[in-house]
DNA sequence: TTTCAGGTGGTGC
DNA sequence: GCACCACCTGAA
C-alpha cells in the first residue's frame, strides 16, 4: 500500500504521542499493529506500507485514518487563529490512528503520571511476557500486544516489576473486570461521548484524560480534546484560559468543537517543539 | 539529594 | 466542586 505524502508523514504520526509501539529502525518506521509487524518507508511517490510478518486482519487504510477530508479540515482549523495556522503547518502529516480499544485502554492507564520512554518500555515488557511472538526483524524480537485473557494471568507483583509500578492495581483490576464480568469493549463505539466516557471512567485508574485519549485514539470520537498538563499550559499561554479545571473544559468545548481531536494533536505536537 | 514527568483517587473543606 | 497530596521510578 502506498500513502500519498500530501497529508501523511510517518514521523509526525508515530512520534506525536498517540501510540507506543512504533519506532524508527534505520530509515523506516516499524510497529506492531494487531497480529502484524508493519513497516512504513518513505519513497519518492509516497510512503510504502508493508507487512513484514504476521497477518493484516484489519482495515489498514482505516487504521491510518485515511477517510478524513484533510483539505477541508486543515482549511477550517488554519482559519481559526494564528497558532493553529502554525501548528497545522508544522504537524501537517499527523494522522489520528484508529487503534485497538483494549491496547489503547491499557497503554493509556500506564501513561498516567508517566513519560513516553517508560511507557514504551512497560508496553514492550507486557508484550514480551504475555503477547504472542511474531518474528525477529533486524535483530529484534517482536510480540503482539497481549489479549485480555493472556494478561489475566499476570500477577500484581509481576505487573509492578515489569514497569507498571503503582499502576499495576489499575491494570489488574481492569483486566480482571473485563474477563470476569465479560465486559464488551466494542460497546463505546456506538455510544455518545458522555456515555463512552462514563463507561471508561468506571475502570479504576481511568480519569478524564485517559478516558478522552481512549475515546479519541480507539473509539474514533474525533472531536474529543484530551487535556493534560502540556495542553493546559498551552491553553493558558496561547489562549489565556484561566487556570481552573472547569475553565479548560468550557473553552475547549466552545472553541475546538469541530475537528477537536486533530486540533489538539496539531497544537500539542507544535508546542512541544518550541 | 531534590524535583519532575503527557494523572488518578482519596480526603477534607 | 475544588485544592492538596501520595504514588513506582528514573533521569537531570
């Protein structure tokens, strides 16, 4: 599969903090998605996506969010203000990936009060121990992200030492509830934003920010605008939003109503580069 | 040695 | 509601 460069860049997409299993290997990006090891390599005519090992049993174009009307969206966002204009130009190739609900839920629970290198290490450790071996590629072993039933076998202590730390309880509770209560993680796809958020926040360790990230990155709620400390700082410095919990939400709901998820990613990516 | 990092839940106003 | 704090951990 070839993706045109007009509205895609591997660096922008895989390094903007939405995913934790893609990394640059030599001159290409390599990542595990589902039961496949994918490679994205820049060529003259566009980015070539190939399956290195395993099976692509999902819609690859949809995973890469190819259906968005990028011209229209970018024109809309760039017209809003000078910051968005710069941010969209800077992160022009960002795509909001449509990721697996379970993997996104677990990895964003791990992300709370944490940083990207440590999150990546913890996710790799989980996959190595509880996932399925895919292949060895360029000297590195790759494993799929574990299923709920595989993670069910993990003890609290093992989750702790594998890099989850005190978040071990949140992971353990979430996985055990999913399996024991046979909770259907497909349900939020059909829910309105507020219902999906309540569904996710019912899991221990999931608050506003993690719930919003999962809704945006997995459940395709593309107007959701997750607010973390960086975004708070940005809203305060760029838009003069008052430093109070409700003020952020009120501003975001009003100002970033359309394409809020993309607006958040463009701005987030941009301010972190300054 | 102290502080901080891409939050959350518990506690006490 | 809102403010404050502990919490695994390791890098600066």
